[in-house]
């Protein structure tokens, strides 16, 4: 568990012959992402626009090689799927990604990587708290 990464609270109750014990712990959102999080690339624009701007979270990313191949590899290992990518006029690479939680919530994100200098993430979901948790989770994934 990485204390700097965003988390979701996990509550557990265990009952045995001596009583009931309650535990709470935090898990990173990346632990809740499933292998079935890839959507059809053609669905991305419509789904992105369907989410209100209030459900968007943006964060800067740092502490890792600002290289698209590195980013794609790390994202794939965390069940975050690159659906499409394009080169922006600024020279940055924009990666359009999707992931899905084990409860079936799809999170969309755009990761922009300016080779050698910087990166940022914008995330949208129907559940705003998940949108807010994804950029810091990406930071943890990419810098590990």
C-alpha cells in the first residue's frame, strides 16, 4: 500500500467464537481496476462528452521518464487501456484511455506527455470521487 496514492476505504467484519471484529483499511484505486476496462475506441468521445465537466479532475504527473512507451507500459500493467493516441501541435503525445472498477464504473482519462519535460492527466467518470482519485493513482503507477 502506498500512503501517497489515493484510496478507497475497505471495511471488513470478521466473526468467530470470541466475537465480531471490525477493520477498516485504505486500498489504492488501482487495486480496484479490472482487466475488462477496455471500451471501444469509437465510444470514447461520446462517453467523455456525456460526463459533466464537474466530474473532471486534472493533475500534473512527475517523477518518471516522460516517454510515451514508458507511460503506455505502466498503464497497461495497471489495467488502464490506451484506446487511441495522437500527436498534438505542441509536440505532446495525447493518450486516450479507459479503465473500469470492479463495481463496473468506467473511468476515462486523457494523459498528455510532453517528451522529456512534463505530463498531465484529466479524468472523467460518472462517480466524481473516482475521477478525483485517478490522477494521483496514475502518479503512483507511473513513478513506481
